[in-house]
């Protein structure tokens, strides 16, 4: 395993990052948990449970975890939930849609087992509604539903501090998504709507900080605006190239190859590594399924 600790915002927020050190991985893939005044956001990956246990034990009384909230049910965000409950008596919260998913056994492809580990332990979480507060009550987070990456995905926004914990709801760049034939059926139109929702929700927050899972902290609502413009541009291109391909007399599979070549030249190595699970192709399909207005 590889563990990295990073502090933000005058030590008010502790980000704990974890990645497997599996030698077969082409590069580290990080997942993050965040600790703010006793509130833990997410619970890491199954492969990082032992490291998470040691992290929790290392915390002094001032940083002791009072409760945890899970943003979505993917294994790299909920892997330590049961351990936190059973070994530290920490209550774990999640959205209503996530509750039944967290109680199920998880089966996921070999490449994700290599990345995030195996032996996910199901658990019963507590339903969260509209708000969750930190231990002292100093911070109060709005729960914002942000589906797209996962239907049950939520983000947490602290209005006064202008913090938004968006984890995987927004990516720094859109080149690939998971396909609808996987257990992570991403939808680019829903992702766009959720980004717009966050953009509208954070209106007036000139000093907004956006915390992603393993991909860094981004400053300003301009980050959200840029992602919307990026997705809109991809949407227009995909439909334009589809029209060109049809005008040239190409058939369905030929049309997809044509668009892929026009937009990306070829599928990248992650698409091949995941056997098409996470790929340019899936993004193009989702863009085409989203009608132009």
C-alpha cells in the first residue's frame, strides 16, 4: 500500500489518500477520505482497511472521528465502513439510494480488484437527509444529490466556508466514462446536470474550494463552468461527426469508429486495460444517447 496525508485550509481539513502499490498497475490510482472536525467523508477502499484502521488509531482526542458519511457505494469510497462501525463504534451515514447497495456483496472486475483490493464487507448505514454537521457544530453541510457517476452520488457543501466535497461527482477532464454494461453505468447528461446543479447551488461563493477524490482541490466556480463547457463541446462534436458519418453512408459500428478517430484518434490504454469498461467509446455512446436540443 501507499499512504499520503495532505493538509488543506489551515489544518481544518485533513485529506488522507490511499493507493495500492501493486506492481502490475501502470500508475497509482488514489482515493481520498476527508476529516473535518470529527466528520469523516468516505471510508476508503477494501484494500486500505488496515491502513485506515491505523490512521483512526493515530488520531488524538481533538481529531477523533464522531461520524462518517459515504458519498456513493463504489468500493473505493465505502470499503472501510463496516470496520469503522464494528471496531470504533462510528455511525456511518449514506443517502437513501445508497443504503441497499452498501448492504450487498460487491463483485467487480479484476482490474478494480487490483486497484482497490477485495473482500468488501457489507454493512447497514443510516439514512442521511438534507444536512449533516461536524462534531462541534462549527460546520454544517448541505447534502446535494449529484447523480451521473453513480445514481446515489451525493456532494457536501459548507456554505459559510465555501467548501464543496464533490469526490467523484465531477472529474477534472472528460475523456472516458464507464459504460452501461458495467456496474458503474455513467451517464454524461446526468453528470452535466449535476455539475450545473452544483454551479447554481454555489452561486455567490467567490472563494469556493472543490475537493475531489484523489485528484486534487480546485478553486472557484469557474472549474464547474469549464467542465460544463467542455461537456457541451464534446456533445456538439459527437453529434456533428455522427451526421458526417451518416452522410458518408457509414453503418452503426462504422459510425462509432469514425467518431472515435475524429475525437481521439484511437482508444487509450485504459480502455484496453479495462476491456472497454472505462473508455472513450462509452463516452461517445453516452453523448450520442443525449439528444441535441
